[in-house]
């Protein structure tokens, strides 16, 4: 009897110890899953507006990957013709959505004639057409190439809206929670969607903007004076209108991208996953663009999905669009409006995020 009792108590200790280990493992697993995937009720709702430059497509790849990991939920994507031709951007957008199995995300494009006061040089706007035939992206089961070298969708199951402003407004207002607007190009669509009385503002949690230059001296190709970064310069009155709203603005400026440039070391890190179609596409875009070019919009996208890589500072910021043509921004404690800014990041941490697409 004594022997049996001893064995019983020993087994009880083993069971208790085993149960404790299981509970601890479950708790650790829940913490990991919570940080990696987040709970559905906490996943930020994201609306993306981009203008189709090389960095927009890499940034969208980052956001789509995070959408698939359930870190964010993309509720809509629209394209303006700022740094692309929208007729080229549409098939490329569809290809990326098919590649990532996200063809259910609603999309819209601007009319081809939409332009700002200071359009991007036309030679900059041809990238979207080139990227359509990058390795890993041209899926023969979905696309064919016509005699002019354009990608054509074989079975078009996409519903495309051709009024990006109405699309943005309707997509955001139908949500049950406030939406984060990620504006990777000029903010024309957002400003127009807000309405004359800013009636869209209550539906927006915050706006993440790639644009502006606070400390970096920046000049465009044909100007001798210091002017704003291109997204703000494209149509400065839109920037002024945005600054006059009560929206929470988070600005990823040129100053934050000084250390985020296409590099051999960064591409070598990505090449370890070159078999992954999305990573292969990103490597292809970077190779086509060239070494040393800043990854402007990509930094903004990483800031959205992994804010810890950059951190955040709060300043009172003024922009000059209301009184001039340049849309410059600078810190002014007395006259500025509260604006959240990303400091210069840890470039190694930035590339580590890209390496997990």
C-alpha cells in the first residue's frame, strides 16, 4: 500500500508539472500569435492610395504580405496617375493581388487625365509597364502578353471602380471602425473624398503620409530653389487643405529615408528568399531601379506594419501651401499643427522586415 501511495504521489507531481508546462506553452504561443497576427478585433483597417512609382509597388508588397499575415486588413486600394500611367498600373495591381491571393480586395483607378499642378516627368511614369513581366509575377494561367508587350488578364474577375474619390469615400464610410489611410502618393484623392465640410473625418483613425521634407534640402530637376518633396509639390493646395483638417497626421518625410536606400547588402539579404514570388518581384523592381535610390514609400509601409522599427516623434508643423506654391513643411512650435513624424530608422531592422515577405 505504501509503495502504491508513493507511486500515486509521484505520478501526481508529474501530471501537475506536465500540465504547468502545457499551460505555459499555450500562454507563450498566444503571446507570439498575438504579436504576429493580432486578434481580428484589433487588426487595423487600412485603405491604400498610391501613385504607382517603383517604391509604391514594393510598399504595396509589404502591406499585402502583412494583410496575409493578418497584421492588418486592407479594405481598398486606389491608384492615382501621379508617378505612373494608370492604364499600366491597373494590370500590375491585378497581378500583385493574384500573386498574393488577394483578388477580393476592391480596387479603383483615377481617370488617365488626372494630374496635379506640377506633374511628374513623363519618363518617370513608365515603371509599371516594365514590372508587369518581371520573373515570378507574370503568371501564365492568369495573363497573356499582347503584340505590344502589355499584360492582359485572361479571365477578368476583378471589379474595378474608375472614380477613385467616390470609391475611397464609400469604402471608408461602410466600415464599422475608423480606418487608417495610407497615402503613398499625392493626397488629392483623400482631400477630395473628405468633402466640403470634412464629413469623412470621423471615419478616419489617422492618415499616414509619405511626403514633405523638414530638414533635407530638396530640389526638383528643373528648379534652382528649395521646394517641397514631389508628393507635396505635385498639388500643393491639397497639402494645405489636409493641414487645415483635424485629422491625425503621421508624416514619413524625406528625412526618414536618408538611410533607406537600395543597397547590395540589402538585396543580398532578400536574395536568400528569391524563390518566394513576392520577394522575387521586389528584387526585380529594385534591380530595375538601381543602387543608391531611396526607398521612400517602402519606409512608410514598414512604419505602418512595424512602428517599432522607426519610433515616433511629435512636432508642431507648418506647411506653406496656403500662401505659396511649394508646399514646404517645417517645425514651428507656435504656428504649427500637431504632426507625428518618423525619426530616421535602423536600416538593419528595416531590411529584416523586407526579408520576411
